[in-house]
C-alpha cells in the first residue's frame, strides 16, 4: 500500500497509471475520461459515498462497499447491471461478448455482472455498457450511508489531481466527516512505539484461540494441496479457506468488501460454475 504522501501525490499517480495503461495517448485518455465520468456520477449520490484508491498495481473507484471500475495492468475491470444488456441489439451483444472476459457478480448488488476488457478495446465496449455501469453505480450508492471505512482511509487525492491535470476538467473530491486528511505526525517508527506503550504486548486470549483454530484448520504445509472446494467461497459450505479469511477471522484482520474476484477463483451460483 502506498504511503500517505504517495497517495496524495499527482506525480506518484502518474507513474502508476503510466505503467498500467498503454502509452498511446488517445487510448489512455479514453479510459481515464470514463473513470472521471464515473467519479462524477458517484459523487452525484453523495460526497461521502465514493473514493479513488491508488495501489502500486491498480487504481480503483470504490462506491459504497463495491468496485464499479478499476484500471489494472493492461486490463480494466467493469461492473454493470446485467438487465441493461437486454437493450443491446443481437449484433451489439455479439460484439461485446467477443471483446470482454466475463467474470462474476457482487452478492450485494442484484443482477450485477462484471468483466475485464483490454484498454485497446475500450472505445468499442464503453458505449455499449456505459448506461449499465451507471446503473450499477447508482445501486451501489443507494446501499450504505457512506463509503466503506477502510476505503475512506485509503482514498488517494493524488489520483484525482492527476486526472484533473491530464484531462483539463473539474473532478469532485469526496468528503468524509469521520476521516482526517492531515498526514500523521512523525514517522511510522514513532507511531509504532506509541501504540506499543498504549497496548498490551500479548494477543488477547480469544484472538489467540481464533488464530490457533485457523492455523489448525489450514496449516501452511497443506495450502498448496487444497481443492477448489476447500479454498473458494460460493459453494455454501461456509468453511472454506476464503470464507474463513473474509468472515470468521475478521477480528484478526479482515478482507471484507468488494467482490469474490479478490480471491482469484470462486463458485458462481449465477453461472453454475467456477469463475
């Protein structure tokens, strides 16, 4: 995760995005324009409902507790409301299916679908699904009262500053009443020492037992030999490795939020198969 200073830097955002998108200026501008348009649409539902998260290998638009759009290394993730596909002609639908890699859905957003698309195909794909993506953003914003707290803390104003500079347009800034945008005083070592002075150096007994239960259930020596059923979510067993990480070990550190795509593979009830 980038530091506070890196997340606030337009120059750092430029370096990251330059690595993610092709060097062809027109393709880059098309992709970033759609990202900026989606930010404006999310902001229309409230300045506390969205944020832009900059990582070293992805720049992501977060709305509520889900991700409608993110830019990765030479591919873009998009979430839509599937019902909008019914508005396409058979020829348009065939074009879309030929240009995207369909993925899973978000359990919290009914009728949602998602896919990856190559940046060089963006100009052909975006006009076909822009309305459906807008509907997804609207659904996402209508859920929680504000953006997931972890995403609020990770918001990257430098990414927005870079978008303003390269696109030459106004882009809103989110507002989080519970989060201070002031950089923390002192370095991380000072903060760590301060935390140590205020907290017990040993793990509480209930958390120690939870950790031991997880390690016993999933010893590291056996991780490489897990079956799909033992690893993935979606099968309904609620005892898989990924299910434990997302739901049962929250007190030790959670990975909640977003979609099942973060685990790499999952069982889709909608598609009735592994994704």
